[in-house]
C-alpha cells in the first residue's frame, strides 16, 4: 500500500492501481519473505500454500483496485 | 495411519547434510530425533513438510505415494518450527478462532489455565515460554494426523513442560508425533522411538548412554 501511495504521488491513480495489483503483490510477498519468514508456517498449518495465498491476495487486490480506479477516473473526469 | 519417509538426501552445495535417511511414523508413536546443532534435524522436518526442497525424498502416506508439496495442502502434518510463527500484533484470543472454527476446540484452549491468563495479550508481548506453550497447544489441537515439533520444550518453564508432555501423550490415540529437542531427558520420558542424526545418518538409540557413545553427550 505504501509503495502504491508513493507511485500515486509520482504519476496518477490509475497507474498506482495497476502497480498495486500487478507489482505490489510481488513486493508484498518479497517483503514478507524477508521480514516475516517464519510466519509462513502460520498459514501453512492451516493448509494454505504460498501459491494459494498469492492467488487469493491477487484477487482481493483486484477486487479493491477496480472500483477504486473507476471512482478515481470518474472524479478525474468531473474535476 | 502411517507416514514412511525414505531416501531423504540433502546437500547444501557440495556439502552433504544427510544421505538416504529413512524414518517411519505411526499413530501412537512419538519418534524423537536427537542430534547436534546443524546436523540436519530441522532440514529433514522441513523437507517432510514440503517447505524445503531436498535432493531426494520419498514419502508414503498409508502406503500411497504422496509428494512433499501435497503435505501442506492435504493437511496431513502440522509443524511447529523452531522460530515463533505467530503474528506479533494479534491477541491470543484472536488467533484461536482463526485456527479453530469449532467452539469445543476453541474452549479447550481458552479454558487452559495458562492461556486464560494471557488471552488478552498480543503475542509480541508474551514471554518466550508463554509463546512457546501457546504455539504447542495450537499445533497439538489441530486435526492433522501427524505432528512435527521442532524444539517444543525450548524456553518452557518446568510446569509448562509437564503440561506439554501430558498433552502429547494424550494425543497418541489419534496422532503420530516427531520431536526434535536438546532437552533429551524430557523427550526420553515420552518418546516411543529414539533416533540420533550423526554424520548424515539416522541411528536408533535405546538409552541415554547411546547418546554418549555417539558424542552427543559428554561421557
């Protein structure tokens, strides 16, 4: 999210949303791997593999980003 | 229920950690694996759990081949890693429902006298012993048929250790357990089979004296 906010300040909200969905997820997973490596087991013991977590996160990000990008575009056109 | 591991081999670069290791775990058994630091105990557990790739490993689950990558998905083995695996910002009482939807199971943990005292505390503020006890309790109550515990007695005060030992024994009707820990006396009290990893091989151990013979303990 922080990374997306930085992108939004340098470009526009649409680019920020694209970064959030397609690049942010990789950065998020990479950061988690570096900073919270042992915490993967919290999910693994629940039957969640890294791939499943990745797919779920991607779709949640997409579901959040699409309406936000839509609202942002409408606001941009209006104002 | 049976989990049979064979031909487990792991190299880090050119360095051989262990070669052609075999191990069988059945319901009702506690298999203890002893060994000096860096001998490959945790590596073996991670390979069985599918978390670390080995050079080779074969796993049979009730005589059927299963890939290590299926172990997490199929929830066959639960795993307590050496390091704490719980998010530091969540309270104990918030973690329990994430792991158990059934109220009965939740209550079994909530009403544990040790847990009742710390249920409002975030895990990041628990003492290492309290945290370890809570982690063991969580892993132990899960429905997986097998459980691997990497240093479950680490940092536990004696009274917590006794509770953990009682708990593990009570689970043996429906679980098989692998334990690695340097607290060999505590492990010997509850284990049914003992093994020592030494020079990349697993040896059967019957008594504490065997541990001395292999140089794990001082004579």
